[in-house]
């Protein structure tokens, strides 16, 4: 895959889709898939940053990437709960504490077998 300039794009913001609008999650996923395929077809390297907290969700994306011959690296970053809340508080686009708590209960830490490379940073 070719490396190039990193272009940051938030699908939800670019398409004015509210994160709390569950009815539009399918649309966000489809837009993400189309953008990923665009990069994959062009053999461009890219970072896919999403809240893929379960191995089931991650495996669907990783399978797509591998179908195009991509080399997949996972970066798992974990901070203490209080640090997480502080970081969230300082974000421009905050996530409710209720949502954060719900996501934590569903978290499945990525396993080494899930990708070509995996990096863990746990503070």
C-alpha cells in the first residue's frame, strides 16, 4: 500500500449525522465502508478509527481490508477511567458518561490473532 498525506475525515460530522441518532448508524457504516474501499482500491494507506469494541465488529472490517490485500495493524490504547473521563471532558465533541460506561461493559480487548500486527498501550 502507498503512503501519503494523512487526511482526517469524520463521517458523522462531514454528513451532519448526530452520534445519538441510532437510525442513521447504518448510513454511517455504509459511508465508512465506501470510503475504505476507495482507499483500498487505490492501494492507499489509511487509518480507520472507529469504536470497534467487540471482536465480531472488528472482524467484519478486518475481513474487508484483507480482501483487498491490506496489511492490518490494530492499536489498542487504554487509560484509567478517571483519565478517560477527563479526556472526554476536554473534547470538542463529548460522549455522555452513560454511553462510555455502556461501551466499557461490552469491550473485548483485541487478540493478537485478529490482525497482522497489534500494539497495546495500557496506562
